């Protein structure tokens, strides 16, 4: 036990002694003093102290008393106190001394010891006023004890406090707890002493600990006590407490299930989650049933239920949990005193459901079915059941017989009215069983007796219905079972109405319309039927015209679009030109334009133009004209070589080419003799020298010029040339000289310098031409080089 408890008990005891001093009667003059020595507390843990309370009764007033206190510890060592003095005052005949052991009141190191487990014996010798040393004047009858645990007896789930003293500072110590019967070790812990040599530990006793005597030992690594620290204690089953033992409801109706719940707690305050309890449920009449409470892990309570019956006695039902009626499954039981809770059981209110039509024709037989159920939804199949018809206008309260039909499991009521008036009636069904008191209930349903209402139905034009087309409606299939139809009122769903049996109506806008026909019979009753009419939108119309159906690349093509919608408007137009270009036009279309281009090497391509118009209803129409784009061929302008020439002489062709819708990519000249030259595009010239075979005197060749543009289109031009052999050579210089003069004269005429020739008197000698030079120049006459040289010479002479 903690030292605080020792101090509290000592103080209380001292207070009680003092009170006795003041209220006690004085002894007779010759009374012999009486002594008693009482330890407080009787048992505590090592390291704490005990009050040794010496009570003296029959003392002499105004006398000095002296005492020696003695304590023998379990090692047989005796500890002696210093003299304890007390002087009684006048008239005082009793007093007490309260030294503590161990304390400074005892001689020796520490004023005694409490570090041994076992029995300590105390006694007192008086030294004054009379010497009493041979025999103690007072002895602790059973001694007192210092132990290791804070109690000697525990319940399961208690926490044991362990304390031992007298060890070295921070010395390791082993704490072992084992059962006495089987020596089963339940705790083996190593701890270290405090700096003052105190060993402390604790053990939380499990809820399923073995019920037995136990032995605890504490062994220091260095310190060896004699006697050793060893002690026994007892573990008993826990006494379970029962809390919140209640009924889930204060009141139940018959056939409902009563539910009783409680929680069970261990001494440490934890809730039990296993075990069972036997409850007794007593009826108001004294009979009882036994219920078993089981643990509900969701609600975390122990629950017992009882399903009541239709004939159970009503009143207060009491559930009791008797002494130790709960067991957690480990032998821990409770409660220590019985617990009870009560609930009221009431007669059941029967739930009645009436099934019938809400409207009945006047004089029509009224039929209904009813189900009658207890709170547990079981049905009443026998008992007293009746039905009543009560007119809201008063004056009529008719009884309707009701019987149970086991084939359909319904209570069935049938009533054939006579001249009951039309209007609102209350149909009430009431039932009760044979229990005492009865379980009963009733229900009411409002019905109406009225003229039989007509039936409305109609048909209309079948198939696809377009806008602006008249739809024929026919309501002749409507009828009145007890009269005639006198009125047909039509609602066509677009804001228009009509009348008559077979009206017609046209819709201007596509959509689905709900058409209603409201018919009225000769009694003023009405009925309505509805049908859905779907009107289909008319698609738009589109036509197109192209400004050209065979344009050239780059040429602008205009498509003229004519579009309309017979029942709406054209909202958008898309023009897909077929080459990846698409234009969108908002609103009514008119025209669109586009210029095509051809890929290189493609002289011609055909495209499909798709013109699509969309109306305000989402319908569309398309026109798909085709167009062929054709590349224009290139143009050749050229100066052909002379019609004749000599073999071995160079001939020249001057060529100018262009492409009206693109570019010229290549120019070739096929000279007709197997030689083909490729020239630069644009204006250019080409030259070639023909050679005749040795045996041939002449040959005619066709020169072909071919121009190709970027689209692959071609243009050709041809010319013929005749090649002759050269005349034999002569050693006479005159013909050559003459020919040279002739050539010079021709060149002079071409340049307009003939007068200059005469003015400078070009003489034979000055224009003397070396025969060898003439021969060398003779081959240049054909390609005009010779003439050019003559012109150049004349120009120099002129200058």
C-alpha cells in the first residue's frame, strides 16, 4: 500500500485516541495501567513505514512515562528505539505514542529496515515511572508485514503494483510471477532499480488468468537478501458489473419483439465482448420465460429478445438478470446483485389495407379486398371483421358483410347498392381478434358513386406525314357505356383546336405533337385520350450552275446556287470544291468562287463539286456538278534552219517558248539524224552539224522542237532540211576569190555600208583574199559566220 494510506490511517487513529482521552472517565486511584501495541497498517509494501500505536489506559495523572520500542525484522535483527517520553497532565489517565517504523525514532542506519519480505514483531518496554524490562508491557499480537505487492488478493483485470527496496543503485533485477499449482510463469520481466535502490514493476492481470495462488520473486543481479524477496498472493475471478440494463422501448404492442440490452464491465472498467447471460422475463401474471443474451459486436451490447404473441398478457413485463447470471466465458461472473428492467405490453393495433376502385357507377356492385395485419406483418385470418358505407351527405350508413377468402388470402366485401345517391362515400373496414383484451384496428377509404364516364379514343392518318399536309382525325371509336357522346373537343398540340368527330388539321412545322380528344357524354362526364403525331420536315431544294465546266488552272470558276426550303429557311450552305477546299456560307446562298491548280505533271483533272444546303430543321440537300480543269499547252515561236545545207556545215535554230498558265520546264530539238539536244527553257538557240555517209550525195531530215510545261503538256514544231555533199576543191583561186567578193558585197548590203565601200575604193588589192583563208572560211558561210566576218571588216573600213 502507498505511504499516503499509512499516514491517513495513522492520523485517523490518532484523532480517535485523542477523542477517547477527553471523553474517557478517570480510573480509580489504584487502577493498574493497561497497554496495547497496534501496527497501522497491518501490512504494506517494502520501503514504506508502519505506525506502532501504543495505547496506555489507567495511567497516573501528572506522571512522566518513558518507553523503549523494539522491532525484530525477518532476518532476526532487533531494532531499538530511543526513549519515548510522555507526561500526563492533571486528570489525564490515558494517552498514546505513535512512533513510525522504520524512522529516526529507532537507533541504527536508516532507523530500521523494511526491505525484507515477511513478519516483523514489535514490543514495548517501560522504563518510567516503574521499570518493566523483563516482560514487555505490550506486543504486536500477530506482528506486521512488509510485502512486494500492493495487495495480497486480486481480481482478474486488476493491475498489480510491485515494489522492493534495499537494492543497489540502478541494479538489474528480475521479477518472476508463477502459479503455485502448475508453476506456470505468467510474468518474467527484467528491470533496473532506481538511483535509491527501489525496484518497481506492474502486471495487468488478464481477464482469463488462471484462478490460483501465485508466487512472486524479485532477484537482484548483485544483492542477495536473506530472507529473499518472495511472496504469495491470490487471483480470483473478476466480479462483473452490469450497466445500462434497459429495454429498447418503454412500450411494445403484441407480436412485436421485445429487446433487452446491457453492458458488462470488468473491474478495470473495460467492457466485456464475450460470454452469455441468462435472463428471466416475467409476465404480469407471474409466468416467466428464460432468455439468453448474446453479444452484438455492432451495438457492443449483450442483447436478449422475446417475440410476443397476439394473446400475450398485457401490462408490465420485467426482465431480470440474476446474481452472477452473466459469465464472460472465462469464469468471470456478475452482477453481485440482481438487475431488472421493465416494459409495457399493449394490445396490437391492426393495420388494415383496403383495395378497391375509387369510382363506381351508380347501382354498380361495390367490391373490395382487405388485408389485416399485426405489427409483425402476420395476417388476421379469423375474428370479427365488418365494413360500413357512410354517405358524406348524410342519411345513409350501410353495413357491408366481409368474409375471409383463404384461396386468395384476403378479406372480401361485396355490396350491391340500391338507389344510393351519387357522391362521396366512406368505406370503413374494422377488425378485431379473439384475444383478451382484443387486438383491433380500422381503416377508411373514400369512394365515389357516379355516372359511368365515357371512353375517349381516336385514330389519325398513318404513315409518314409531311409538313403542310392535312391530317385526318377520327374520334368515332369513343363511346359512353351508359349514354351517348355529345361533344368532341380537339387539341392538336400546336395551339390549334377543333371540334367534331372527324376534323382535319395541317402542321406547318415538323415535330412531335400530343393530340388530345376530350369527349363529353350526355350526363356531363368527360374523358380524355391522347396520341402523339409526328410531322416530318421537308428537305430543302438546291440547284447549281457553273460559269465554266472546263477552266484552265488559275481561272476563277463561279458557282451560282439556287436553294429554298418549302417549310422553313436555308440556314447554311457548304461548297466542297473537290480539291480539299470547303467554303461555308451563312443564310440563303447566292454564289461562290474558286480557282483550281493542277499538280506538276498533271495536264488535266476532273473534280466533283458538292454543294450542300441545310435548313432550320437540320435536313439537307446536295447538288454535285463536275468540272474538268485542263492545262493549256505551251507556245513555240522559232526560226527554222535553211531548207538546204551542206554536210559538215553547222545549222542553227532559234527558239522562243512560253506557257500561258504555267512555266516551260524543258525544250528539246530532235535533229532527225538520231541527235537530240535539250536546251534551256525560254528563248534559246540550238546548232547542229550534219554528216552524210560517204556514198550519199544528199539526205533530208525532219527537225522536231518539243516544249514541255509544268503540267506535262507539250507543244511541237517541225521543219525539213536537205543536206548535200560539198563540191570538189580547185587550185584556181578565182572562184574562191569571186565567192569571197560576193559574200562581202552581200554583207555590205545587209549592214547598209555599200556606199562606204565605194567611198573608200575598196580595191582588188585591199580585199585580196588568200586562197587558203577563203578555203578555211568557206565552211562558215552556211551558218553566217563568214558573212558576219565580212560585215565586221567593212565596219572597220568605214571607221
